[in-house]
C-alpha cells in the first residue's frame, strides 16, 4: 500500500512471483468513472472508492485459500479495515513510503498511467500511516525492497 507512484505494482508483482502467489492489481478493479475522474485531475472521494473497495474485498475473499499479493493504495485506515473484513485471516500490510519529491519525480517520468502527478498532494493528504504494517522505504531497488519485505515477514513469524 501507499500513494500513487511509490512502486506498489512493481513491488507486488515481484513479490507475488517470488512467493508463487497470484498478483492482484487494485487499479484493474476501478470503475471507468473513477479512472476518468482521476485522469481529469479530480481526487476520488470516499463515496467514489467504496464500490471499488467492496469489489476488492470480494476478490480478496475468493483468493484467501491460496493467498495473494495485492497492490492497493489503501490510504485510509477505514479502507484497510474494509479490506480486512472480507476475510478471517489477518492481512499482512506492507507500507511503501518515500518523500513527496521522490514520488513526484517518479510519477513525472512514468508513461500511460491514468493517475496524474497533480493528484499526488491529495494522496499524501488522505494518507493515514498504518500502525500495524511493515514499513518499507522505497529508496532501494525493487529487488532489494522485495528481499527486505521477505526478511521482515520471516522475522515476524
């Protein structure tokens, strides 16, 4: 989890491959209206996000038996609680964080993404830092970040 541009999709896909688990990209579950709103530089509201989060909860529930790695902004605690309520087992949340400037620079060079860098301020404004998560700084390479996540998960068991 984390703001747009922090590397969620890249890290989650690598982690899923390393763990031989399905990779779920939360952006794939946004309705077209949400994507169009973000592309028009209009931040989503909680009301916009609710059907998306409910759909993600259904997907989480259908994958709970085999496990999964989900790339999802999950910026607010209420969003994370809604996702957690879909299953009985606790979700392992990984919070990918970096500075506003670092993430803005990343967003400004990426191509073909519906989320404009103009909305990054609203993402940081909405971000509620999780209390029960692995906190991972995004300054390292994706491979090093995945290894750090795996190490922290192993140490927490």
